[in-house]
C-alpha cells in the first residue's frame, strides 16, 4: 500500500487555485471548524503561534476528517523538526525564511529518505505510516510530500532564482510582512515599493513553473496575485477573525447599556472662541464639527463633547461609552478649555 495521495500537491501541479486560512490559535476545536468551513487548505503555524509537536498532531488529527488540507509551518527549517512533523503525518510543509539555493537544497534532503536525502527512517513509530500499516510508505512517501519555501526578506528575494531552480521545491510563498520590515517599511505591507516587490516575485515564481503563494488580507492584492497566476492564497487568519468578531459582538452588547454623561457650564464672554479652538485642536484625531455658536467632537473610543455658546456662558455636555471613565474625560475637557482661556480664569461647574 502506497503513502496517501496529497490532494494539495496535485492541485498545485495542476495549476488549480487553492484558497486557504492561517491557524494561529493552536486549538483543535478552532482547527476543526476552520478546516470544515470551505477552505482548500489551512496552515497550522508553529513559527508565530504557540504550537508544539503535540498540539500540531492534535490539529492534524481533526483536520484529516475535514475537507481542507493541512499545511504545517515549522518555527525553523531544521532537519530534526521537519523529520518530526513528517512522522507526525504532515504531508505539506511551509518552511520560513528560506534565503538561498543551498538552504533550499538542504530542505529537500531533509524531507527525502536515503540514499537521496537525510530523513531519518522511523516510520515504524510514525503516524504518517499508519503505525506501519502502510507497507510501502518508505518507498512512496517522498512523492506525496509537498515542500514549500517561504521567501520573506531581501536575501531571499535576491536568491529567488536560485531557490526556484532547486528540484524538489514544489512552490514558493512570499511573506509580505517580514519583507516589508526588511525593506524599511515595517508594518506597511501596502507601501508601493513592497507591493511592487511582491508582485514581481509572484511573476518570477509563476514563470519558473513552480506554484506561487501568499498570505494577505488585502483583497486587492489577493486578486492581483491570482491574476498573475498564484495558486495558493491564504486570505484570512483565525486569530484576526476571532478577535474582530468578538470585539464587534462586545460592542453590540455594550450598546444595550446607557452612555455616561455630564453637563456643565462656564461663565465667559468668549464661549464661541473657546469651543472653536477645542474642535480645531482635536480635529486631527476625532470627528469635529463646529460653527461659531456650537460644536461637537466625537472620538472612535466613545468619548464625546458637545458645546453651545451663549452670549455669557459656554454650555458643555461630556459623555463616554457605558464603560468609559467619565471623570477622566471631564478632566481632559476642562484641562484643554482652561488652556485656551489662559487670559481669564475659566471656572467650569458640572451639574451634580
């Protein structure tokens, strides 16, 4: 009996677009849900997520019963850990920080049994061989292993042609975040220089005949890479999906609670001047609207101040969200208004 077929490797060989999701929560429940959600592949990440060998095995076990294919990213491309992951049943490996053709050749050797490679022969103990249930595993395993090299810095980009020339590398994955940082644009994957480098790399990978891949939440970049011929594109991350939706759910729940608010006033003949100064001061960081007689400032965090200028006084309404610190916000408003009214002693009285 030969090693199980790797449908992901076959799809890449056929040029069929495969869409995927990143798994960083290191949890079998999340992996099971994600693998059954409709993605073609999911990445069990051990580079930036808190995964170890046992948590990876647990996720491989639940993913195997779902429609998505498991891709495992080790923390580093060392032969010993690649051997463990393959024995644990991973058939597709995405190795980070590949920077040279020599490194790519070493990776190929690490996933290949002797005499053509250096992978240790321990199939009798391995989940990959169904614990010796797959009689021909040793002679057929390599054909079903999909080896993906992740290029994500300037060294790797400079060596891209050498990496692409290595037989046994099935695809090359571009990592925009690390590449942006190495190019001097940390946190700016949308910088024109970074996007140009990414798209140029995708073109070169496709032209070489190997599969090109990327992880990006930028829909426009996803489509550009697809149009250039990229065939494995990860479009989301379980951590961001969970965090984004939990925060939205919490905001919806908090909307059931009343806002906190306070009303106050200050006697002054310059009310219109002060309210306009305050609105202009905060306009760069909040939504500010004002006329000579009224103004409002609204922050995304929920704090708000509304002001009305009467001929002899400034009327103030300060509010926060239901869990905001109203006393702190009142103090902030007072401090700023007093700064603008430095030519007079402005006394703001809050209603009890």
